[in-house]
C-alpha cells in the first residue's frame, strides 16, 4: 500500500520546536545590546547543524550492503594483487648429476645422495606412501635376485657327488 504523502522524519515529529527556521543568536535583544559597545569584537552567528532524516540514513545503509558474499578466491585475488612470485632466472646444470639447480646453491639431489649413501645419514621424517611403496619394491627385487642366485633345492648332486636320491616308484642309481 503506497502512502499519499511521505511521512515526516522522526525528529520532526518528536521535537516540533526544531521544525521552524533556525534564527541566529544575535537577533535576540539581549545579545544585540551587548554587541553594540564591543564593535571590534564580532560574535559569529551560531546555527544548529542539520540532522539527517531516518530515510536519508536508511538509503545510505542499504547502498552499502553487498549483494553477495565475496568468495574466498576473489578476496585472495584482491589481497594478492601485485604480489606474484618472481621468475627464477639464475638456473644452472649440476656438474655432478646434470640436473637443474639454482646458481650458487648446492644441488639438493647430490646432497641427499651423499648423506644417504656415503655418510649413512637418513632423514628423520617418516616415509610417505611413495617411499614405502619403493622400499617394498626394492625388498621384492632383492628376494627375487637371492632366489635366482641360490641353487635349486631338488638338485642334490652338489652335496652328494654322483649319487642321487631314489625317486618314488623307480630304481636306485649307482653301484
């Protein structure tokens, strides 16, 4: 339902004495008499500041509210504007392993190799999934190599010489 005329501001309805025009204080007879002998002293005209109506304040509040919540991505984009990572231009090849490394820095791969293989210093961190899988593969490969190099258990010729064990249902070999 639309109103025929807008409602007056709240302060005008509560304080009707403020509705009238604001008079300067010099228009009062007492102050006029006091200001005459002091012509060199000027008293500025005082007036009350205009108080904004509730409708004016409400319009400003409604304009300040965002329509949607700013997403985490947009907020981070705004904060990180102009703070991007710089490109690394000082790269060289390691003379030991041939991998790319930063200039004037030790090659991390060579350092890790020296620490683990030559000095037997292992990192104190617990192995992750990839490292555990790699260790398991290495153990399986070691067992496979050990089985391939060991003699077959059915071959007894090495231990007994020319004699062989009798087979079930067969005859004995030898003298």
